[in-house]
């Protein structure tokens, strides 16, 4: 016997009584079947409801062949009456998000002819995939019009039309449905087949925000925050904005310019620092002997990749063995080794094994990192002849 679906008739009824038809153990709890329920089972891209059945927590709700399955963490005696209570905060947030998605998808379809080919309603955001390309201007226009539909407080109706009427109706649907088709209508915005609970009017949604977009499946994926999730997103961004305002002493409308200016200043300082480090390397090289027999190890503190490479290339003329340029990195030392006389690739495994290192390269240059301390590195190369 199919479960009577209270949420179909009244999505705002979250407390109800029902008769327990069965309660069977599972690996992690129990699965309960009722004669009627207000718990919406997972479907249409939306998770199943959570809440309480008596003292047992409903952790998930699924459906099988018209029977709704309540997965609980406690036993409920069969053939008795139990009180159910749906987690309303979660249910309402999902209703806001789902109806908001209908508005956005309806507008995308009517404006551009694109279909929603993928939909996921999470507790933090909603993702929608459309089989066409939307520009930033398109997305901004859709968002503005979607919120105008929210502000208009349009009615949202859910009904099961007679099967004879369906062939003549125009509605969105991912599946070719023929029976038990539930149609959700937002006048002038969208008509869509959907099994999920929805708000009674668009004003209950509050706000629709498209936070980002990307290419996906040959079309466009939108990430949305709707209703309470949109408010949470705004609060998070406001907190981040206030931190930037405090750090830059800029007014809100000046923050982007202030951050851009900081980036330019940082880039200039990094360039000056790189020049200074390269100059430091040149000075260090000038103190070396002209042609030392054996190997040389030279550490240049704070060197970036370019400075370390310049040091390594400049140092190989000063010795007959291997020139090792080092700089501190993650508790060890990053290295570049060069030589005009030693084929380096053949020595890489031996050197790395001795100094707890990793890396490689060509006969002309090796790059990598040592976990050994500086004294151990210097001692190793001092005693080696290549």
C-alpha cells in the first residue's frame, strides 16, 4: 500500500500522527513504514526530510515503489500510533531554495530556450546545469528578474492534472511522465513537473542570489544561494568586507580599488626584493675563489627561484666539482646544483639518499630539496669527490 503523502496537500504541516506499519532493523538503525507521513523522501534533486518519530530521530527519508521509508536511530513499535515532527527549519529552507530554482530555471528556459539538465539542492547552495551558454550579462539579468518575481509575491500552486489534460499542457520536465504528474505553477514564470514541497507564494523565498557560474557539460552551471542561504551568504560576505575596510581604511565602494593598489605595491616590493636578492647572490659569488678544486656549498637566505638559479649558474665557474646553491625551505633547504665537469644526473640518487633529499634534473642542473641541516650538507660535499 502506498504511503499517504501529507506534504503534497499541506507542505507546512510538520506535526502529524500516523500508524506504524513496520519497523525493521538495518545495519545502522531501523527503517520505518507509516500509513501516512509529512516527511518528504529524497527525490527531484532534493534530500529527504529529517526530524522525529516519537523519540527516534529520522536521519533520512527515501521512497520505494510508492512506499516512503523513514530511516531512524531507534525502534518504533509496529501497529501503534506515533507522533511525527519534521525539522521545519531545514524543510522551509529547502522549500525556499527549490521554488527559487524553479523561478531561475523557468526564466532561463523562457528567455533563452535552455533546459535544466542537472540540479542539486544542498543545505548550503543550489547548483543548476543548463544546456547552453549564459554570459555574465545574461546571468545578472536573470537574477534581477528572478528577484522581481519574488517581490511580486506570486502564488505557487501544486496540483495533479487529469491524465487527459497532460498532452495539451506545456510544462518543463526532465522525464517523459504519463501518470501521477504533479505540476508546480508560478504564473508568468514557470510551469514544471515536480514532486517536492514548495512555498505558498514567491514572497516567502526572500532573496535569490546567483553567486557564481562555470562551464559544465557543454553549457553553464549556476551556483545559487536562496532564502536563508542567501542571507547567510550576505552575512559572510559582509563580515569579509568589514575586515577589508578595517585593514585598508577604505569606504565600502572603494575597497576594490584599495586592494588593487595594495597588490600593485606588493608586486613592486617583490620586484625590488628579487633584485636585492640577486645582487646579494652576486656579492656572495664575488667572495669565492676563482677556481676551487672540489665542491662549493653556498646558502642564500630568502632566495626566490630566479635568485637561486642565478646563483647556481654563476657559481659553477668557481669550482671543479659541484656548486650547490641553497636557500631555507619548510624546515630544510631547497637546492639547485650545477657543474661544468660532473654529469649530475648520475649522481642525483646518491646525493638525495645521503641528505634525505628529493629531486632531479639534467646533467647540467639538479633541483630539489634536502631535509638535512646545513652542517650535514656542507660536511657531505666537503668529503665527496665527483
